[in-house]
């Protein structure tokens, strides 16, 4: 399970607690962030809240497969979320995000290495390894956007 453990730790780094690649992570950037900043638009860019929900959407969808379920998420819906109405809504979302990320990492960590080469949900989606690595890379991509948008918003205050 050496490969699985390494992948789980890379996932934890980007979402929960690492600083090696980007010198930050989602938890560090989003915890304590005011919901009004998280939902404030900058030009035509996605908001911080929408980007965080987008990544969570994929984590939750892949998590369902890791737990033995079906792959029900669709790219066309990956940016469609009801707006947050309060700090409590935002904080509740973040709690769910961290909990799902913890569970995702734990399931990857427990995965036998040979499962990484098996088909994920359907052959057209590739292997478990490909999907877990894509989750990590996709998360870093949007983390960079979040960091930049956050800097723009806080600089304009």
C-alpha cells in the first residue's frame, strides 16, 4: 500500500494540511475567510466559494465510487451551486468539505496498490490511479486561482 499511502498524503497536502508544493492548501486559505469575501465576484472570474464547491463536487463524486457506489457526477453540473446566504452556510460547507476530504484520503490510504491499476467506474474513465492523481492536480489548479482571487479581493479592501 506504499503507492496508496503516498497518493493519500499528496491529496491531504493540497486540501488539508500541506505546504510543500504551493506553500498553502485549501484549509489554510478558506478557514476563517468571511463568506462575503468568498462569494464576492472579481470581474468575470469564478468566486472563491464557487471554486471551492467545484473541487468539493468532484471529491464527493469520486468518494462515492471509492465507497463502492456509482459515479453520478457530471462536468456540466460542476459549477452549479446555490449561493451562500450567511457565514453559517459557508462554515457548514467548509466542515463538510474537510470531512469528505478526510474520508477520501483515508479510503485512498487503505486501498491495496493493485487496485490503483483497476478500472475506475467505467473503462472510459481510466484507472483509480489516474482519477486520484487527476483529483490532486485539478485541486492544485484551482487552489492557485483561489489564492490569486483572494489576494485581489483583500488588496482592494
